[in-house]
């Protein structure tokens, strides 16, 4: 059973540490930025791929420390993402993260993770996260493709209209919920 609790984090309001800047680091960095372009990210890596370096150069909210990881790198950090193939380093950072109460994701090591980076479907303001509980990123990717094709392009326009309706409603919470539920019965027939 998947007991994960889905949340959406405002990465522009927290500090993220990414350790590793190879192909996997690039994939993680691209995922973070595609979902939160203003994310505050500190990348630490002794070797940095050209594509990672280029992406960092384009984003003023990303800083790079081109060196080996240091324990003090976890200070003032809210999330850590590891993109290294160094099992000893990963375990050491896992222990540091636990000690400092920092949530950790380790690429391709679900047993070390506090959270997973799921597949994301986005159409304008609509964002749907997909998790397979770390079992199959490939299935998550296929579901993402399916939902991306299934959702109409007009969904964002519908969301904007619903936001306006919600803002205009008067009454208590229960009355607003009832009115919105009645309206969406017809509005979301896909």
C-alpha cells in the first residue's frame, strides 16, 4: 500500500541542496526548475557536466560550489537531493539529514529517501503528481504521458473561471463548497 502523503512545496521559499552534477543531477535540476523556476538551489559537486553548468548560468537562484561535499553544506537547508553514485557519501548525508531533520531524496535509492520526486502532469495551473511508491518510475512516466494527452488544453481556462467564481461567492465555507460542487458537476464533463 502506498502510504505517501502528497504535498506541493513552494521551492522559492525553501533552500534545496543538490549534491551531484552529472547526468542524474541534471535530470533532478531540470525537474526542480520545470516545476518551480524560482527555486533556491545550491549545487555541490566536484565534477560538473557542461549542461548543468549552462543551466546554472541561466538561473540566478542557483549557486554552485565546485568541490567535494562538506558536512556544513546541510546548514540552512530544508531539502536535500542526492544525485551521486557514491554509496558511502549517500549514507553519510542520510545520517546528517536525519540528525538535522532535513528531508532527503536519493536518486534510485528508495530505501534512503524521505520523499520521492514523482512524475508531474501540468496544464497551466493544474498540476498532478504521480507516485508509484518508488516501485516503477517507468509506469509513472507512461501515466504522465497518458494524462497529458487526456486533459484538454482548455482546462486552464476552466480553472481561471472557477477561481473567479470562488472569489465571488459569499457565505460560509460549507455554502461555498456546495455551490462549487454544483457548478463543477457540469463544467468538468471530460
